[in-house]
């Protein structure tokens, strides 16, 4: 009888699911890398030096034409924006971050998948 109980306890312990915490994926800041691949609707993360009005501009890398421009109120520290690329024809773009005085803060290359 003791052997049956012992075997039952071992089987019970062996079949229990161990809950392990799922690690949070690290978020790569878009301006911390030379180039990034993006898909439509993807969130991009970046840091701002202070709160204020900023502009994100997408520029066609081949001909230098502005494809998209968004002005937004940013906060100091980490900011998150979504990037939409369905209507963009070019595959290689510059992503430019400027403050309200048109001073360039950061620039990177993005590749549309």
C-alpha cells in the first residue's frame, strides 16, 4: 500500500505544470540602430530629451522627397508611435526626428517589409 501511494505521489508531482514567468521581449529603440525593418502598423520606440512638439518625417532615400510627416506632442523619456506603410511605394526610407525649431534630433534608415 505504501508503494502505491509513493508511486502515485511521484506521478502526480511529475505531471504538474510548472508556471514559469514569460520574459518580456526587450524593446529596441528605433534611433539606437543604423537601420530597422518595419511592417505596417508596427510600434516604434524612441527617447526624447524633453516634453514638447516634435516632428517625425519619412523621406524617400532615393529621391529625397518627403513621404509622410507627423507632428506630435512628445513627453520626456520613452515615446511610442505606430508606423503605417501600406500606401508607401518606396522600400528604403529615412526616418527623421526634429524638434519644433526644425533641429534634427535623430535619423535612421528603415526598410519596409
